[in-house]
């Protein structure tokens, strides 16, 4: 291909990108990152000596990294070379920031103008109210990420330096700091963080990174600028997050304290710390300090609930989001009290927002159902383990009960699609495909009662 034909191809691609809607642009961006990551992981320098990477495994790993999921079909620490691990780390960072953030920062570095369509895409990516100030928000996001990941790196470096050499401690701290803040769950250790189950510095640092990354950049900026929770959104996110973490910790203490393969072997303070850690990680992070496959079925089922809920809007995690759960619970409360509207913290919530939350919940439930059904049809194994895998992929969590590495190629494709839709958002995908769009209500039907 000559330079002239290549230039013509790039210009044609640029013209086509200009015509894309904001939702299509986000969809295209994540797909492009996954494709680039897949190609890079297929090169021999990406894998350790003696290993060979299959295309489906490279695609799975790239999708899991860009979608900040953490499900792995090969061991990250032993199968990949240092260059392969660096590629995965970059994919995690780009996936956690989001395509529009990376594209905007690149455009600013090249001193290119940010189009209005791009501002709309940024607004949708971070659940902002208006596109105004989107570029400034992206710069704020970059500043927050560098600060939080930097502090996390320093704390983990101190912790890992007690166990590893200086170079290994440096890279392990950097890798896990980025992976934890981006809620990815990738680890260069074969057993995740199980070796550090009783290390308070590692546990508390990773917990802090996961929570900060999961509450959303909108809430982070509000806390930084105002030093308090002033908006209804921030109050709802923080209250729901704290409640779910507390509930998860208490639940795991009750169900796993006597389980000798999980919390049973720890002293009381170790049980409390491990239960807290494992209550936080299902919020789309995917790290573990206890073997997930050894959890009792009741504990695994509760973790599936936490994974389905996931993180908060505008953050680095997936799931149906904490605000969706809060709005649905408020809707149920209003129905039980016979009230028309839905209110939170003495503020009425717009009906359109409640309808959207209900739609997100239903679409999420539908995707999990179809993904689980697909795994039941293509894979052999324990039904609970397969369902756990599907929910973990949808919530972009990364926790697994030992199913991932044994998936067939068809099963891997099903999980890839689930991870992708779980990360970009079901509504974004539907809007990009033209299925969902705003339509003016030109016809109003007569109202009639339906028994419920």
C-alpha cells in the first residue's frame, strides 16, 4: 500500500468517524482499543518464552483489560512477558479512564479542537448533566487519577518491598495500583492477593483504591472541591456504597467464619479484614484474599447480588450501578406508601430518571439471563459456578469460581460479549445500534387499569 492510498484511507476513516453519533463513537472507541490490544498480545514478545497465544485468548484478555473486568484464561504473571504485562496495564488504564477521556487528552496534546459531538460523548460517558465544561472535567479526571494511583503505588511499594526485590516490588505496586483504582482485578500474582490476606497495608490500600475508583469521578470532584456531599447524586452514591459494603461484610462474617477453607483459619481481626475486603471487591474490582471457589453457595449467591449492582455512574466499574438500586428501593417504598413520586434525601427524583433506572435494571437482568443460559448450553460444569461467571462478566468484576480457564471457545465469545456490553453500558449500545432513541409522543392512548 502506497503512502497516498494510506493517507486516503485515513481521511476516509476520519470522515466516517465525524458522522458517528456520541454513543456510536464510544462503542467504536472501545472496540478499537480491544482490537489494538488483541493484535499486540499476539506478538511473540508479549508472552513468556515457550508460550503461544491463541487469537481467542488474546481477544478475551484484551477485552477483559479494556473493559476492566479481570477474568483471565491464562495466568497474567507467568504466561505473559514483562512487555505483555505492560500492554495489559496500559489497556487497563485506558479502559478505566474511558475511550473519550483518552481521545480528548490526545486531542488536547495535539492542540486539536474538541467538537461538540465529542463533548456530548464525554457527557454521556461520565453521566454529566450538560456538555459544558466537559474538557475541564476530563483534565480534572486525569489529575485525580494521577494523585490517587500515585499514593496507592507508594503504599503498595512499601508493602511489597518487604517480600520482593526492588524491581519486582516497583512493578507489582504500579500494576496493582492501576488495576485496583480502575476496578480491573488483574494481578501479576497467580493467587491474586491471597498471600496478603493478613497484611493490613495491602488490604486497606487496595480497598481504598477500589472504593475511590468505583464511586465515580463526579463524586470525587464534588468531594475535592466542596469537601462535603452537596448533591443528591453524591449522597445517594456514598450512602448506598457504604450500606452495601457494611451489609456484605456482616453477611460474609456470618456465613464464612466457620468455613475452614475461607475465613475459618484466620483470627477474628483477620476474619473481619478478609470479609471487608471480599465485600468491597465484588463492586467490580475482582481481587480476592480468599479462594472464591471455596465459598459456600449462600455466600457466592450474595456476591452475585453485589456484582450485579456494581459500582456507581461515571466511575471505573460496571453493573447496573448503586444509584439504580437506590432508586428502585425508593420506588418500592413509594408504592408501599401509596405515594405518586419517588424521593431521596427529601428531594423528588424526576420520573424520567426512575424509568431509566428501571429499564437499566431490566436490561441488565435480561443480559445476565441470556449470558447464563448461553453458558449452560455451551459449557459443562456446576450451574452456580457458570451463573457466577456470567454475573461477574456483566458487572466487569473478574471474580471466578474456577470456570474461566476451562471455557470452550464458544463460551469465551459469550463472556467477551457480556464483558463488552457490561462496560460500555446497555443503553449506550442500544442507542448506537439505533434501537433506543428519544421519540416525541404524538399519540396518547386511553388509560385503563391493569391488576398487579
